[in-house]
C-alpha cells in the first residue's frame, strides 16, 4: 500500500487563502521533518525517499497530497516510508502534548517542527495533517495548539536538567576515526536513535577491538554498540561517551535467512496434528 499524506493549510483574516510564502514554507518544513526522521532512522544516515505531489485542490482550505516514492528506480522503500511516516506522526503528536523529544527528532528536525507550529500563530490559522494509514494519529493544528506545541519544542530543546552521566551503551554507525590532542582514539558515531553525531573516546578493550577490524569495515558504516560512561548535557541529550567496550553487529549478509531457519523434518515425518497431540501427551522422545 502506498504511503500518502494530505496537508490542509488555511490562513487567517478575511480570506483563508495563505500567501505563497506561508504555503511553501509550511510544506517545505513538514517534508524536511520527514526527511530528517528518515535520515535518523537509516543506518547510513541518507535519504532514499522522495515525496511527490499526487493531488492538490484549490478549494477552501487548500489541500496537498503527497506520496512516497523511491529516489532510485526499482528500489523498494515501502518499509522505510512506513517507519518514517509513523515516527513523524507520533513525534509531532508527542510534541503537541508535552515537552519531550520524540525518537529520531534531532536538533535540526526539532527546529523545523518549532517553525512549523509557530507559523500557525503568525499568518496561518490552521494546518491539518491526515495520513492514509488509519493507525496513525491525524493532527489538527489550531493557534492554541500551535502555541503549546511550539513551547513544548523549546522546552525539549533546552531542558532545565543539569549535566549528568551514567553507565550504558549507545548504538550507531561510525563517521570518522582519529586521535585527539591527547593521542586518545576518538570515534564520531552517528547515534541510531536521534541521528546526531556523538564523540566516543575509546580506551582499553574498545581500542583493541576497533584495531582488530579492518578500516574498510568501519567506512562501510558497519553498525556497532559502544559500552561505557555516557555523558549527558541535559535530560536525554547525549554529549560524549567514554567507551571501554565495542560490539560489532553481524553484517546483513551473514544473518540467517528463511532457508537456514526452516527444518523440513522438524516433526520427524509426523503430521502437524499428530506431532502436537504426542507433544501434549508427553509421548515424544
């Protein structure tokens, strides 16, 4: 099923027709949010989706419907589009309700969301977002909701918490590796959840483990997890990792497929009904 999103945009005043600037800026900010969430979701941090306008109405209010398609011919982006749309929809809904950063909303996406909401308090009177997927929450942004949501974005961007640290792990893909002025091994990791680049200072087992892998594996953006001390600038805002251990995830080509998992002789020649009957009766040896 195709992924479609419809935006309805209405201005305030005697006419509900938005200006060209407000209409284009509102559309651009929303689809930039989608792109930012997609890049944060992607292991390689790139975008593979392009959104094409498939319908537009000039009735009041103006409605524009866009559909996800692949940038590269014959590439299936259905799953990526579904995840991107889901996290965008639930993320904007979360910001409407409280000042908490949604998953995959990095600072750049948060600033786009703030402008998207604020425009409904200055020039526009309403923006509606409707999704073709009935399981996703549609969003009706009025001036009152927009003011609250924009304030929630600012609250999430500037949490009042003091810096803190904790023991844990962070998952992502390497961006660059080198030595700092103190000759420490430093790896910049694109964090899986937010898409932000995080500085990881590697020592001990982590430094040894990284040295055992070929450099080409790192530049192929092989996914990994760094364990150690996580330093936060504020609530949920990761700043740096003092990594002591690294775990490299298996390459997709090394993972078992359906043929590896299936066992054609699982029931020992018995029918499924007979196998389950003997299993319940404790008659299987």
